[in-house]
């Protein structure tokens, strides 16, 4: 049995942890302290770290973790300069974490940052998803694919375009949206409720969205994460994956930011991303 856990950190980050009861890997540890506490509480040893991009809230824990675990393998993007990365990865690279029965494939997903990568894990084992406090959220006899997407795809949202263009981000998101519907989406932030408020504003007639908003509000009221989501849920409700839908294109064309000279669906995606930056 492999366990997948979002370790909460800072205000709204999750450092995702995979473990087999003895060995663990952590994704995007922006701070060493919550990781160290979690590992110590469960008697786990850290064997690898996966990094998606260079922002401090994703890599800030690396110096202390590397000092504490001298054998640590740190995977990260080839096209970003990140201290402590030992294995640089690019599109179509793959590798195995044999202790976790996990094969990982690397996707380049530029947009939030220039060199951002995502990891798609195929786990050949039963899988359970637990909160760090010990509540079981889900259990699978046969694990679906697991996507670690950093700050590219969020629950009902996507990352800001700090270093990339709308066209790059749209293509990156479409790359992820082509994964199987059951793929578990492990995002680096708990932004879902705020993203859903925006999604309902731009895609009001989407009934799946209202169902999701009610369910995710209940999860947060119960002190539980809204994640992982699935690719199927995101395709049905995430406006940033739906800029190819007539309802969203019509909405975007009604706004002054819409650039009629830009090709669809990138024009609609660009409007939605800009509008979200200003949305309160
Ligand atoms: Zn970031």
C-alpha cells in the first residue's frame, strides 16, 4: 500500500508526500520544517525530492533537507537554475522510484515559469490518500495516474503567467488535460474555493461547476483539502481548460480586453487569465 498525503505548509501550500511506510518522497518542499515533522512522526526516511519550478515556496526547504539526508536525490527542471538539484529533467524523460513502485514521466509545462515541469506518476500498487492529520480521504485497489503539477494547474484555476505567454500556458494546460480522466491532480496550493468563485462568474451556466462548488465548500468547512482533484473534474469545471468552449468564448468577446486579432482559444484564455488577476 502506497500512501499519498498533502502536507500543509505556509498559508495555503501543500507539499505532496508519497510513502510506503518506510521510504518517502516529497514534492516541492518550500520549507523543511513541516516535512521533517511529518517524517519524524511516522518514522519515514526521505529518499527523493521532486521539484517543479524555482519559486521559493517550492524549493526553500532544500538546503536543510539535503543536509539532513546526504543521500537525497533531488529531481528538477533542466531549464531553471535551482541549487541542490541532482537530476535535471526535460520533456519525455522518465525515471523510476522503485521503493514506491512508481514510474514517473516528465512534462514541460512553461507559462507560470519558463522551465516549469510536471510529473505524472504510475504507481503499481494499491493507493490511499490521507490527510497529514490521519484522515483517509480515498482508497484505490489499483492506483490511478498521479499528476504533480506545481503552480501550473490548480483546482478550478491555473497559475499566474510570471514568465510565459498565454499561448504557452494554454498549450501546457492542454497537455495536462489530455491525461486520463481519473488522473489525480495534486496541485501545490489550496486555491480551489477562490478559483471556483471566479469560475462561476465566467461560466455561470455550467451545472457541474455548481455541484463542485457545493462539495468543495463542504470539504473546507470540514477542515479537509479539496485536493486531489481529477483531470475529469478539471475538464468539466476549470475555465482555464475550457477556453475552447463556446460559452466562455462568448463571455470573453463581450469584454474590452478581448483581442479579436488573436486566434481562439488563446484569445479567450488570455482574457480569462487577465480578468482573474483583477477579480476580487
Ligand atoms: Zn510558483
